């Protein structure tokens, strides 16, 4: 119940994070539900590489982004384990 209002915001953030689609084309607006496994792989990989840059002092939005990626139904189990 407490987390429900944050869910829409998390999903919106993740839906806007990629700048290109899975084919390298300029990204058109896609909703969170339309993200593919490949696009989520790119996001997970990018997040993993950058998490150490913050030295455990993350911006407030970052844990929300990670949670949204982890909750996505198209995320591969290997990416889930890594993230």
C-alpha cells in the first residue's frame, strides 16, 4: 500500500532511460511495459557498471530505478541475478 504511488513513478523513469531502441535507432517513446528483454539487459548492464561510482551514496532515484528493472516481467533471470 505504501509503495503503490511510487510504482508509477519508477516505471515512468525506467521507460525514459534508453536513448535508442534495440536496433540502435533513435528511441521513440515507449512505455515501461513495452521494454524488451534486450533493452532491459542494456539497462541492467549499465546500472551494474555505474553503481560503484557512487560509493554507496546513491541518488534517491537510483534504488527506485533498480527496483523497477528487477520487477519487470521481461527481465532475463541472468540479468536479475547480476543486478
